[in-house]
């Protein structure tokens, strides 16, 4: 498959990838909608919003909501009053609706891209997203739309965006994992990815997911990149911060190993080790490294800004 060459091609590939990934997305990324998930989301947002998070938001719009990780956890935590969730992928929106029904949460869902939002001016107090900006072909147009649909004094916040330098550093654990993957699979008694192919065993979606995944990430940012895009759209009080360094190395090593195996062969004990270990390193980063080291070296960037009142 050739890499997409136009903005429309990029949108189509992103829609297909996220449709294929929707059913297994929460399990793949360890997404939680209980107390741990709420704490994860609120901790991330507090890093760039501070006390503004405690004031809460009446009406929010999430861009690229996926299965609802941020909005559903924020609703449960009482941080937002009413949530509208959008995604370019109908499959993701369907999974989100299922999660909302299971949690007995009322959420408005809309299938739409970010660069042309079907909402009236000044409709929301908060526009947010998680790991979505790096998928968008036209960031300037997207931020112009975020500014348009926000009320005066409203807030925009995005988390989980890959930093350019941090992304390069992340290649080291990925390559290391690739080198030891055969030994790891032997120890886990896991078959290599593709072993259940040709329609036997239901792994076709997993392989389509893996095939498209290489084409959906089109940006990695420096802190200045994100700040400039926000200011260019008219936002003020722009704040960019980095998070996750050692947690990134640990997490990408494990994910790269898991990607080489049939998903159902990865043991539950390993998944628990990977999840709990990630939390330990995440806490280490938050306590000792974030705020002391330059934002650019961390894997993830967070940005918040406000529309002038």
C-alpha cells in the first residue's frame, strides 16, 4: 500500500484504520472507564489547565473522540456538564456510543472531520482532544474551527501529541523490541502475528489494523509548532508542556513486542505487568522529570489556550 499523498487520502486512511481498530481499541491501549481512567485523564489535563479544571465546563466538544476515553471519564468525574463527541470514523463513534450506554452516560455523537465542524459559532466552553492533532492534514484550518465554535473566554486543550524529538527517541526501544521479539514470543508461548491468517481464527482485522497504522500519523511537533498554530488562530494564554519519558520507553518496548504476536496469545499476566509498570514509570516522570527537563524531549506534548474574552 502506498502512502497517502493528498489531504483527502489521509482522511480516508484514518477513517479506515480507526474503523478497523474500533472493536479492539480499548483493550489494545488499556483504556479504562473506572476510577483509574478518570485519574489518568484528570492528571493529564491538570498539567496544562491547573485550577481551571476544578471550575469545570458546561459544554464540551471533543475532536477525534475515539471510543470516548477523555469525554466519558470527564463526565463521570463531573468536570463537564454536557459532552459532544466527534470522530471521522463511524466505527469509533459506534463503539463510543456503546461505552456511553454501558456507563449510562448521555452523550451527543457526530461523525465529522475536524477541519469543517457542523456546529454554530460560540457553541462550546471547551474544545478538547487526545492523540488527534497529529492525524489532521490541515492544522491551521482545524484550529480556526476550534476558535469559531468556542465561546469568548473558552478553552482549547489537547493531550497525547507526539513530540518530534521524543518520537525519534522512541525508535530506540521499538528497534530493540524487534530484535528480541522471537525470544519473547517463545517465552510467552505466543504465535507470530499472521499465524492465524487467511480467514482462520479471526485475525484479519488485526492485520489490516497493522497495515494501515503506518500511514495515519502525519505530524510530530516541537513545542513551538503547537504554540504557533494556536496563536495563529487567535488564541492567547498558550501553554505547552511535555510528559512521559521513561514511561514512553517502557510502553513502546512492550507494545512493539505485543505487535509481533497474535493478540489472543499475549498472556493476561504479561498485560498486567505492562500496564502496572507503565503507571510506575509514568509517576516517576511526573514526579522527577516533568517540569525540570525541556518539553521537547518528552514523547507526548500537551497544549492549552484560551479564546479572548
